[in-house]
């Protein structure tokens, strides 16, 4: 690369093949003012640590996306008012510090950094940040001293590592009840905001060790005194005993929510199967959500409508299977025990596909479907594939194929292509295990299941019962192989629909 006109510090970094580079202070500011930012920096592709601080830098150049080995990007104490969307290309980034600048917005790509553990955007002018649901490794979030009026979009069970949230010095008016989904939360600092009521759900954050509420005008005067005088343990004990939860109507013994008088939702029990997810599926199709629907009663007509419903959702909210795929199984045809969501080499995956009478390997099935697709295309004189065949490209060239195994390690689902004929539902099915997988996010899986249930309860698919709950929905947990929870459906925030009968 040509470095004749480059800053001397960049020339030195290139000559010495440095993996860390610090640009700071008045000399760098002078360079920027006189000649603009030296973009030859972005040819140093080996950099894993870059610090640009205490300068007059106003915009992060779009070329930042070229530094794809960066794990640490430190940009505090500048005059930055814009971050480019290309920051989303930094897939190895673990630490991003852009504090003490003049940012009023940040790109949505900040929410799609799979390795990010620390995000510091404090001392800016932000009012909102993109949802962090996909930043599943996020551990520390600092948004203090900005202009937030609403709590940041971070309260998801998927954020299993999120342990510290600092949003002091904003204008936030309430803490959402969904804060209880952050099972690893240890530090919550909401000091100096405009919060008046503390939700009882905070007491459900079992690992919470530091809770900072000072500087808020709390309506509960006794709690206000405790905040000034006591430690976190006593404050949380008071919240548990005296602060109501947002949904006090919940039956805590077995129900997590009530969708309508046609749907009863039960908490997970020791008898409910777990879904264990392995590391092999991580880079293939990493997101899965599952629930159990009981008390199903099909007629010939309603069974046809149920099948049509899946097709409708695949074409709609699932974006023609590009965003997510639905599979339904007859629960009584699945052996008791936990299920495993994993990925296997195509020649090792074996499944008896839906509506077929023999077992195929993933390789053989893929080839068969390709051949069928091509023959059908020629027969119909079309330029595109139809039916199931048009989804083959979603797995083409993948070294591993995703699959769901029952407790006997039999493949019962091969998303996004097909599920097993062995567990297919029929007009006699009374309990269904519904599975949604995605290569994008858990949020999409959640949206699909929510839409599925909304449609389901609007049609008579269930037995009538004495307590008016025609259908019963049972929570199912997704955990890693060490037993750490990754996802649960439904959660408190799911299934709150307005239903028109």
C-alpha cells in the first residue's frame, strides 16, 4: 500500500505490523483539521485494537468496515456526530466505546454485532438505540447522561450475559416489568431520572447486587428514604414485599399469562421437555423457539384450515421461509424426554421426510428435491421452482444441516425444508409441539409464534372446557448444553393480543 503521504504514526504501525494503534491528542487533531482524516489507516487490516480519542473528529469514516479484525474500537472524547452503517461489518468487535461525543443517533447495525460484550455510548445526545436482542454476548451497557425518555430495548431472555446497565442521568419515566427477563443482571443504575414507580419485577432479578435509584422522585416515600439510607439488599426486600408487579392478575402457581378465555398458558414444569441447543448449529440456523399446544380437537374442516394457516404464515410473517420456518409435530408421537437442536453433516443426517415412505440422508434428500424441482420446472415450462423446492437455496453449500432430534436421537425436523413423517399431525392429534426456527433472530421466532397463536384462538380448534379455556399453551425452555437458559416461550411479554370473536 502507498503510504508516502500518510501520517507518520500510521507509517510506523504499517512498518512494524502493529496490531494496536492509538491516535490521540492535539497533534492528531491538527492533522485532521489541515488534511482531513488519513484513510490509509483502513488498509491496516491486521489491527485488532484502535483508539482515536481527544480529537476534533466529527464523523467515523465509512471505511471503518474494512478493519474486520478489530475487537476493540475506542472513540471517546471526540466531536463525533455520525457512525456509519458499515460498523456492522466488524463481526469480531467485542468492545465499542464512543462515549463523550455529540451523537444524536446511531445506526441499526449497532444491534447486530454478534461478539459485542461492552457498549459505552454515555455522554452523548441519544434518545434511543436499536434493539440489542441480537447482541447475545452483551455484558455491559452504558448509556448514562444522554436524553433517553424510554428504557432502552434490552429486556430479553436472549441476553443471558447482560450483567450491568447504566442509564443514570437521563429522563426515563419507568422501568419495564420485562426487566425480570435479564437473569444475569447484577448492576442496574437508573439514578437521576424521572421514575416515580418501581415495578415489583425488579425483585425477580435474583443476581441483582447493586440497584441505584437515587435522584428519582419516587411516589413511595418510605422507599425513597430506604434508597437514601440503605443498601441494595434491603431495598430489594422492600420492593419484593411492597411494590406491585405490573400484572398482579397472574396466577403464579401455574399460569404466566392469559391470552383470552380460549387460551390458558402454563408455566414450564419438571415434566416439560427441554430443548438443548448445541454449538454446531450456531453458524447455520441458530435460533429456535418451541411451545406445546394441548386440548386440540380437529374436524375435517378445521384440520384443513390448520394446514392452510401454516402456509399463510410461511408466506406472510415468515417471509416465504426466508425469515423463519414453522414445523408442527404430534406430541404423542415424540418419545418422552428432552429434545436436541443441532446440526449434522448432510450425509449423517437421516430423516423420513413428510409424505415420503423411506429414510433419506440429508445429502440424498437434497439431491432428490433438486432433481424433482428441475424436472417440474421443465414440465411446467417455468423459469422458477415451485412449492417446497424453492427453499433449497437456503441450505445450498452449507457444511452442516440443522435438525431437531428426539430423546432417541431420531431426526424429527430438518428446517427449513421438512419435518419427519413419523411425527406428522393428523385429524386425531390432540397435542401439538410447534417449532419455529430462524437464521436471523429469536425475535422473529417470537413474532411468528405470537401470530400463530393469534390466528389459532380465533378459530375453533379446541375442546370446550368447564373453565372456558379451550386451548392450553405450555411454556418450553431452550437451554445450552450446560443447562443455561437461552430462550423461553411464551414469556411475560408474549401472547397479549386483542382478539375479535
